[in-house]
């Protein structure tokens, strides 16, 4: 139940972040840049980037689980359903407020679905694979930065929302998980 609720909340947060239109997360930026550079459909680029992140995690003995598949499918479905019904705010202030509101929703969703310990989505798996030695709150920032930088080099755009995700989302997930008593660091290893 925690997995499903977490993914529903995370999908809502992602839709809010994208609707604010001030820059997306590093993973989405990398997928978009890959699609732009290669001409692949976004869906295909997303599958390829997801696989690459999961292989990186597997190389560090962090294996996917049922939660990995549920996260990818359910978050995608929620975002797909919410984007057409959410309206971009008319002002930059409105966009900034929506971006700000997205952060607790994103951190709650990530903490909840990871707290179920049924497998991590691609970018969270890549970050967890490096915890230890680097704590998740920082390895997540590194993974988001790497995705954003590479995506930008491939032609995607970044914005203040991208920078906020890089700097703040990992620590926010860490804080949220501690407040809720969820251990997001437990690894599913081979």
C-alpha cells in the first residue's frame, strides 16, 4: 500500500513540477536531451535512460524489484493524466508558488515509495547504489546534477526548478523519511 500511495503522490509532484514550467528534474532533462539529440521518441529515450540507470545500480549490487516497475508505470500514468488538467500559472510568482508546493509532495512521494522497500525507480536506484559511501541526500543530488548537465549538453533546457531539484530534493527526501520514520536507505542487494 505504501508503494502505491507513494507513487501516486510522486506522480502528482512531478506533474506539479512540470506544470510550473521552471525547469524539470535532472532525470527528465537527460531523457529530453537524449530524445532531442537522437530523434528518438521521448518514451523510447526514457526506457533507454531508465535501463542505463538501473544497470549502473545493478553494477553496485542494487537490484530492481517490483517497486521499480510499479514506480515507472504508476508515476508515468499519474503524470500523463494530470498534465492535461493542470494549468500553468499566469505569472512567474504563480509558477514559483507551484514549484515550491511541488517539493513537499515530491519528497513525500519518494520517501513513501522507497520506504516500502520493494525496489527503487531508476534515478533513486542510481543514488542509493552509492549510499554508502555517499549519503542518499547527496548522491541523489549528484545523480540529478549529472542528468541535468548531460541533458543540457544534449540540447534540453534547464531552469530554476532544475537547480532547486539538484540542491534541495535529496535533503528534503532525507528529512521527510526521518520525520515519517521510514528507512529509505535499506538496500535490496543480490
